[in-house]
C-alpha cells in the first residue's frame, strides 16, 4: 500500500479522481492529477511526488489490465492510499482486492465489509439506509455495523441514521458525473456517533464516499475510477 500524509489523503479526494475513467491517456492523466494535488499541498510537488506517482500508476495499470471496476481506497487514520480492482461479484455486492490480500466489499458503493485492514468491518446491515441514499431520498433508518475490536472480538453496533441531501454537481468539472448529489448519513447510538457522506449519480451509483469502519480504524474514503 502507498503511504501519504493525512492532509494529502483528505485533499486528494476533493479533487475528484473519478475523472481518470476510461479516457485515452488515462495513465498520464492519473499521474498529472495526483501530482497537482501534491503540488497544492507542498508548494513544490517534490516531498511526496514519488508516492503520488506510484499510486497514480497503480490505478492506471488496474484500469488498463481489467474490464472490471477499480477504486482508490484511503484510510486517513493510517496514512494509506491504494488502488483496488474488482475480484469477485455476487449480485449487487462487489469485492475489491489488492495484491497484499486487503479487500473491501461494496453494494453499489456502500461499504458492507472489509478484510485485511485491521479492526475490520466484518459485516453490515445497510439495506434500509442504502435504499434512501441510492434514491437520494431524505429520511431516517437503522443500520448495524459489526466490527473487530482491539481484542479481535466482533462487536455489533446498532445505530439510527438521519439521511439528508447535500450539494448537487451541475457539471463534471469536479471529476463527478453531472447531476451527482451529495448525501449525508448521520448515525447515533449510546456508544458511538459518526457521519458518512456519499456522492450519488442520477442512476443511484455511489461514486465517491467517506464511510466509518470502526472506533479504532475510523473512516475510509472510497473513490470510483470506473
């Protein structure tokens, strides 16, 4: 996995890496996007550029070598950024993996499980919140996350979540499809509070998100490249 500073991770996803897509010269485009992000952070583009080049080329190679979906995964709490490609599909659930056996499973972009990340999300019951977010509908619904704690025990966390709309994207200038709408999922229980955010296309695809895994792992950011 490629390591960057936390601020690099957080700013990188604000630039919309989904613009890489399947366009000609995507390798050059991907590298250019990440280099521009690093330049904005460091002022010179030199401090973290090798890492930026590596993750950009990793993503571009995955796009070239597979017809399946490709995502970029960031774990800000652990300063990690890597590209993952589709390795398995089971109905609406798609599992993405890396060469070092880390993986995550998404349902149209909503996180339902991780493996190999440490303090993993073992499973999640998300059907009700998923329906609201995918249809870009405001409302409230429950969810259950089951995560590994520091003693490697699976802990269920039942929360109640409020779903609200955020800002829409009128054009693809930011790297997101036109008509994309931001959705916020604010969840609370007696033991935890977290807020997930999603960018959802008119056809219900979550193309960019920040989602909570567990108290020890915190949030992951997922950016769809295809």
